[in-house]
């Protein structure tokens, strides 16, 4: 799975702009490179506020919408929707992966004025 937003002006990516979401047991990793996401994330409701089943339902919906947009570059900016997200609804990715993925979708929609 991957989510990406374009880094402009050839600026190097620093660790503050990079969030790694992973489940080492599943050998699963998402790398998000989005300036401002990390600082925004720490200001949001904590992971303990959400239940994993609720986040899984929301993420299934968002992933389907995201992937449809990736396949429609003439209707949706390929600069925003660069890569398909491989999210299997039958895999237990755990609370942390689902939380961070959901929070990225939330941030992405607000920052880029998109509605998934």
C-alpha cells in the first residue's frame, strides 16, 4: 500500500514530513510523505478514541474511492492520486495501521479540498 503527495520545488524530504505506518508481523508498510501531516496528526484525537472495526469500515470506503480516482487521471489530478492503495478488507492490519491510514485520508481531504 502506498499513499503519496507530491513534494514540490525539489525539496528534500525530512523525517518530520514522513510518516511510516507498518505492521511488521504482516510485512506491511505505508510511507506517507506529506509536509505538515505529522504535526497535524499529533494534534488530533488519540488512537484510543477509535475502535478498530469503525476505522476498518471507514478505510474500506476511502480506499475504494481513492483507487477509483487513481484510475481516472483525466477526471482527478494524478498529482494527488498517484498510486493505488492495496488494502485487503479481510486482513487484520491492526489498530495503528487503520488509525494512521484513516487520519491520512482525513488530512488529505482537508488539505486538498477533496471529498472521498
